[in-house]
C-alpha cells in the first residue's frame, strides 16, 4: 500500500476546525489563521507548533483543492458507513471471506467505491482485518397475521408461516456439492480483494473473479446451484400481547432474513389484522365500546338494562333522564392489559323511537304530549 492511504484516515476538517460543509473561502480563511498561528517563524524551536503547522498544511493541501476535497469526502463517507469508528479500510486479514456462504448481489463492481463497500456485505463474520466492521445484519421481513377480535383483546400465542431463503439444507450454505470444498481463488489468493490504482490513490476492491468471497466453488451444490441458500417455508412462533390494534406491527427479533457472512439475522415484523366484531368496537388499546339502545321511557325514568360483554352479560343502570349519545363507563369490562388489568366497557346510549305504535300506546302518548308543558325548542327563538 502506498503511503497516501493514511490520507483519508485523518480528520482534516477537524484539523482546520471547519465543518465538512464549509464553503471553500471559509476553509482558506481557517487555514490562513492557523498557518499564521503555527508558522515556524513565529514559533522558533517549538516542536509542537511545527507539527501543528505540518498538519494544517497537509489538511489544506487536500481541502483547499476542490477535486481532492471531493474525493476525500467520498472516501470518508463510505468509510463512515462501512467502518464506523475504524481507522479506515483494512481488508485482507485472516479469516476474510471465511463465512462459508455465498451470496448474490454483492454490489456493483463497476463502481469502485460502491462495489468496495457493497461487496463488504458478503464478508465473513470473522475477517475484516483491522477494519473491524460489524458483520452486516440480515433483512427484516414482514408478514401479515389475521387475529380474531377476541384474541386481539386477550393476547395469544400463534404461529406465522412464510416462504424465505435460508441456508441450503444440502450443502449447509457453502454452495459446494457435498464431498467437495470451495478452493482458494487464484486471482486474489483467497483474500477476496484486489488492489486497483485510481488516480493518485490505490484502493482495494472486491475480487471480480470470486466476487469478494476469496473462494471459488468448483462443483456447485445441485440443490442450491452454488448459491448457498434455498427458498423454504418457515414457521415462527409469535406471542401477541393483549391490546394489539389493527395494523400494528409486532417485532420478533432475529427471525427475519439470514445475514450474509454469518451476521445476525434480521427481525420479523408481524402486521396484525384484527377482524371486526358484530357488536363491539375497540376504543383505544384496552377499552371496548358498544351502542346500547333503550326505550324512551327507560331513558326518561331510568332502568337497569342487560348489556353484553366479552365474558357474558352484565346489568347496567341507566340513570333517569339519560339523553341519547351519553356514554356510560362500565369499569373493568373491556379488554385485557399486559399487566393483568382490564380496560373499561363504554356503553353509548341510543334512544329508540318506534316507527309503529299500538292503539293503546298512541292514546297514552297523545295524552303525554298534551301534558308536556316544557317547550324543548324555546332556545331556538321564533
Ligand atoms: Zn446447497
Ligand atoms: Zn478472488
């Protein structure tokens, strides 16, 4: 590796004390100020100032040049996304490419940097040399789950099934026909990376011959045709907590996609579809609602009425003078809470007006109407 490699390991923005999006004139201003401050003429014999002056000059050499700065930014950006907290790309260490699983879509190798880091997705868990990148995580999956209204209230444990890739059951994920083993790639010597000169800098990029795997499968597994993965039905047990609402997603950690290179599996998201109920509706997570029709006489005089709950009927007292639309709260008769408590049942009163009345009722109502002195519309004026 040429010495330029250290180039993008240094924080030149930090050295000049400017932000990465600082305009060129601010970069130049910062450089001039620091250069004056640490200039050897002003700091005779001061070793520390001399070092500082060199650092500042090196930083400005890159950030002061538009094309060098662009390249520096790009490399730093890629390094930040692929090698958090590391000293920069450092491939080729022992175990590189040793994941034993081959994957498609390692990245677009026409794009030097994109391919470089995209390819990192296929690396073995143990081997980034001194790069120390965490192995990539598998993809998250989402699968729907239909739940009855009652199961959503109480919570349940069930099984979801879906089709997804998993390591091949014949080759165990190596991609090689059983009885054979992948061989070291002759082009990269098994490291998975080859050096490429790009402008003034030399980069490593995934080996095009083995696509960064470091190994070549000479006799591909017949089952997975060398891919190392096969499509299969998977069943996952999932615990649904009480109070889930329609459309909610429940996460099952580590039951999503398998990771390239032996990294952690992704998560499975179970999207809950709660079926509606004939008479009950959900009001928030733990409360239930229903409409309770009452007679005019019950609303006026008050009554004890029988109201259904998920666990059977209860008696609810309708106070005298209850107007339609009033909601009565029946404590502890709603859904279950995760801590063993209960929500409430919200009973909304509806006053039923009969379309037909008997002759006797008509007589009584007429008499009642003649007795009703209070005008309900007096506030409307007229
Ligand atoms: Zn296989
Ligand atoms: Zn190779």
